[in-house]
C-alpha cells in the first residue's frame, strides 16, 4: 500500500517536473494571418487613447484579437502608457491629427503641424511611427492627399461604422458592428464610448464564432499596393 502511494507520488513528481511553463510566459510567435485565405475584419478605434483603452486592451488580449488605433496626439501626450501598451501587444497605430480639426478649414502648414506633432508624440510614447493617416471626420481632399504623400502615408477611411458615438447603446453597437462586418471590412469605432468597450467581449466572440480573424488595417490592405497619398477605400467620385 505504502509502496503504491510512493509510486503514485513519484509519477506526480514527474508530472510536475514535466509541466511546461504557462503558454503566456513564452508563447511562440504565431504565423501572420493570410487574409486572402481566411475571413478578416479590422476594427479601428478613433480619437483615443480614450480613458477606457485599458479595458479594451484587456479584452483584445483575452481573445487574441488585434485592432488599429487612430490616435489623437493630444491624448497620446496625456495617456502615453496606453499607447505603449498598444504597440507592445501587437496593435497598429495610426495618426488621427493632434486636436481633431476639420483639415478643410486649415492652412496647409497647420495640417502638416497636426500630423507631425502627433507622429512625434506617438514615437515618444511607443517608439514607433504610424504609417497610416485617418483625417478627422474622414475628410480627405487633394490637399490632404498631397500632404499625406509628403509623410509617406496612405489615407485610411472605413467600409462601415458601428455608429457607437450616435447610439451609445451596447446592443445597438453590437448589432450595427456585426451587420457591417464582411470579409475585408474596416470598421469605425471609438474607445472613448464606454458602451463600445462594454460591448467588445460579445462583439469579438461573435465575430470569431463566425470565423473572422480580427486583424490590423495593414493586414487587410496588404495586397492593395497602397501608395502614399492614396485613399482607401476609394470614396465615390474620388479622382487623384
Ligand atoms: Ni475622429
């Protein structure tokens, strides 16, 4: 009997010894998602980092989902720790101006300053420079396109909106987001809307259940061969 127990203990000891380190401690780097082979959708969060960004990042991490954040320089400056975390956790960072003015009302030097100051703040916070521009309100014209070209950035708009800023309702945000989610979608959301952050666990689970991979904008546009100054998706009537 005692011998039986001791051999069980020996087996238990071996099991303990052989138990690998927790996956999170040293997870191997996964192969990148190929959006030509699987269904992809890019969730994008504008105007942040908002005050709920930490909770949002926790959710994304929990479900192994990536997102793209089009950041305002003024909030990068006041909440740099979120920006650092976004980059460290594999999310993409984009430039959404410093203080969110309508670029059409600005002089060209002011537009350049809005973009440059934001690039500088993001670089300072996270050590990376955004390669994508989303002008406030999605207002892109030829002047903005020319300036984006100087910065080496394509302009990224969206294919569908969650309308979260309008409804501010968890169920409505979820419904709208799932409605506009199609393979290759770029969806507009905001991390300053608390209900969006509250809805995220359910949205991510539903999308993944439908077979979607939540990826960055760069993953989605990989094969579009976008050049600096290009606008994607191309707005109706756009001519360059
Ligand atoms: Ni905005």
